[in-house]
């Protein structure tokens, strides 16, 4: 773990701080509109200064971490992939890091110790870690694959929240983001363990929002559709093999099922997360927020 380069001010020297019901500027008095940010302003939208992002060496987590750091936040990340994490750390010397498996309680304990020591507190937890899990008919589903998917996607989110909540309470409030999926709002053939965890994460988010709201902690589930990138390409390849069709057919079917006829990007997901963690999202809690181009069917 390294804490070198933590913090610093965003471009322009603006400072940002955390308020009980939302993330707001510290320092000069500003109007509500200015605190929520002008067009093109991310720092002005009130990004929280102390942020932990899990599974951030690549994919959505990486983009989210980079966006927060670019807006002037102090950021700490973790990942289980040692080489990818080392490469991320080399590119981002101002971001703290810990190698951790979120399904391991001991690793999560160490992660939070590292993050709190480096950040000096916590305002936002982005619980992004998850795996696609096995792709197979239920009668052929591997039991260990099922268990591992639940351990990472669901138990990992619980373990991180369990350790992060006391720190968020000490900060006077904050925001928790759980990474669900639009698969958590519908069924998806051959993806039983993945879908089960994504439905469960929405229920967990709604429950935590009720439980933690009186402490000023907002909790939301983010539900992306197919996020263009290496991971979805692997899923598509497995689905094509399972169904005995071409990868091109699978892609065409998936895109045709979306009203906007497109996949989403990691940037799309990061933008939504930045919004719900900002002052502009101060009254948003207990929601399952979809960013999927309006998927009409699985």
C-alpha cells in the first residue's frame, strides 16, 4: 500500500468537503447552483474528498477512481489482480492502493485500515468488485463457480459496507454505491449466479438506505447494461459457445434489445456515480439507477 501523493487540490485550487446530507464545497460561500457545478464542472458538482473504490485496477472501477481523483478527491483503491494493480499504481502515484480480495474478511479489514490511514477518514464507498461468474444451464452449473460468484459479488459488498459504515458515521454522513446491473431487474438465461447476486445487491442497497439514512448516509445501487470492454467480450464468447451460435449473433441480439441500440461505456457509469455522490445527488437514496440505454428485454 502506498499513501504517497494523497490529496492535493483540484485544478484551479478549489477545495471540496463533505456535508451531512450531501457533498459540498468548503471555503468561500457559493450559491446552490455553483455548489452543484456549472456546465462541464466536476469539482463544482461537489465530489467527495475521501473515496474508496474496490476492483479499480481496470474497467469501471478504474474510470471511477480516475474521475474522483481528477476532481480533487483523495482516493484509495483495491484489486485482487496484483500485476494490474501495480500498473495502475505506477500510472497514478497520487492514489493509495491495497491488494485485496473483497471476499476475504481479513483482506477487507486490512483494506479499510490502509484506506483510513491514508485518507484520514471516508466519505464515499464505491463497492464495484464483481465477477461475471459461470455461464451455463442451471443443470450444468458448477457449484464452486456459484459460490465464488456469491462470495465476491454479494458477500464482498457486505464485508466492505460492514467496515466502511463506522467511518462514514464518524464523517457525519456520506454515500455508498453498490454495483448491481440491469440484470438485477430482470432474468438472464445461463447467468443464474450473476443475476441472483445483482438482484440481492439492490435489496441490500434499499435496506442499507433505510438503516443508515438517519446517520446521513445515502445508499444506491447502480445498474449498468452491457458495458463495452474486455469483460463483456468474454461473457459474449462464453454465451455464444453455450448456445452454439456466433459471437456476432450474440452481440446483435443484445444491441437490438436496447432502445438506444448501443452498449454503454465505463464513462457513462462513472458519470452517474459521480452525480449521486455529489451535492446534486444529496436527496437520492435507496434507488436502483439504471444506465443501460433502456434494455427492453434480457
